[in-house]
């Protein structure tokens, strides 16, 4: 594994982790909002 | 006999943009729009959060269908100019990731729809995903030139799901909207397949122009436009919509029929010069957007 390859590997991993975190955060907010809406 | 061990080069993980590409975002636009129109045209007002959740589930379900379609058709996509840049044929992603992604989106969207909105909408969403993947992609697409006639039903579900999400019922108007998209799909796709048929022929997909010829396809485009026109205008005389939708549907459908007739009488065989086919294909997308938009405006005014 060359240093360039490893850098690219890590960059993609970080980008995917960030997107996954945003999606999970959005789902938390959505589930909370759904719970409030259904109770109303 | 043991196979010799070949050192494998480590593969780069796919970019998140490639996962997004698997969901066919451009196709999703029309799906989301028609679903939203089905939801807004319903006589019952749904809570905005639940309405948003329903549309999100329909979009994610459509994305799941797209991802599973690309997973199954990677070999086919690699043989077509239009699709060989997709993540799987281009080698930017492994097939298993696409399969896992598609299944996760599909299961997640149906579960969320069932838990947050209602079971009827979740059931129709599940049927639409399974229909697109199993009936269209796996069963029909490589076997029969009627693939998009029956497979078109998969794309016709969104307004029905939107309506079911708002009301918890299925009524005649959303069934007519289903029928409209179902009957719109053949002229829409066959117009496209006429000017990209060499691509389909190279991939071995039995699209109508490849199997039955260009003139037979042009006749079918004209013939399918007639029942489509009936389904588009029917809500007005049946008293389900007012004049806003009725006049818009009549004018737009008359223009659609005119373009379909131009395709029907064309004798052009050079794909680059097939202007009536390109015009019909482009207008068919606009047609559905304006028609559904007019339906929502009409129903909101009536309400």
C-alpha cells in the first residue's frame, strides 16, 4: 500500500463516516419529530 | 486441485457519491413529485411531519429499487454507452456493497412508513419495490419486449402511495393516476428506445425497436397514447376534479397525441435525425410534471 493510496483510503473513509453521521443525526431528529407529531 | 494464491490489490472503498448515484436521483425527482401530488390531492390533510416522512420513505424506496436494479444489471450496464459510467460497471464499487445498500434502504423505508405513517402505504411501497426489482428487473427486462409495459406499473405506484399515506385508503382518483403513469410509460420509454435502440441491441435487451422494428414501435407509441389520453382526462368528466385540471389535461394531452402522431408517421431511420421521437420523449416528462401540478392546484382550489 503506497502512502498516496493510504491517504486516499483514509480520505474516503472519513468522507463516508461524516455522511453517515449526518444521516444518523437527521434520523434522530426525524424520529423525535414523528413521535411528537403522532402524540399530538 | 488448489488454485494458486494470487496477491490481491487492496480496493479503495466506494465514495459516498457513488452510493448516491446508485439511487438514480434523476428518476427519483419524478417519483417524489408524483407522490407529493398524490399526497396533496388527497381530501385528508396529513400532519406535515408525517407527510414529509411519507415522501422521504417513497424517495428512499425508489432509491432502493434503483440500487438493486444496478446491482442485478451490472453486466448489462457495462455493455451500454449510456450506463457504463455507473459505479458498478465502472469498477468504483463492489457488487456486495450495492446489494447491502439497496436491501437496507428498501427494508428501512418500508419499516419507517409502516411505523410512522400507516400499514397500507407501507404495503404498497413494499409491493412497488419488489415489483420493480423482481418482476421488471429480474423477470421481464431480459425476456420480453413487453418489459416496460408491465414494468411501468412500478413507476406508477408513487401517487397511490402518497394518497394512501394521507387517507389510509385507496380510491378511484389515485387508481386513475396510477393508470395514467402506467399507460404513459410505454410511449415515454419507446420514444427513448427508438433513438438509443443500437445501445439496447448491443446489450441484448429485447426492447421493442430491437425485436419488432422501428415502424412497429412507432405504431405502438401512437396506440398506447390513446388509452393514456383517456386516463388523463377521465377525472374531469367523472367529477373528481374541476376545470383547472380538465382544461390543462385536455390541452396537454392533445399536444402529447399530436407529438405521438408525428412519431407514428415518421419514416426516419437515422437515430441522430429522429427529432419527433426526441421531442415526444422530452415533452412526455414535462407533461407529467405539469399535469400533476395542475391536479394539485385544482384540488386545493376545490377544497
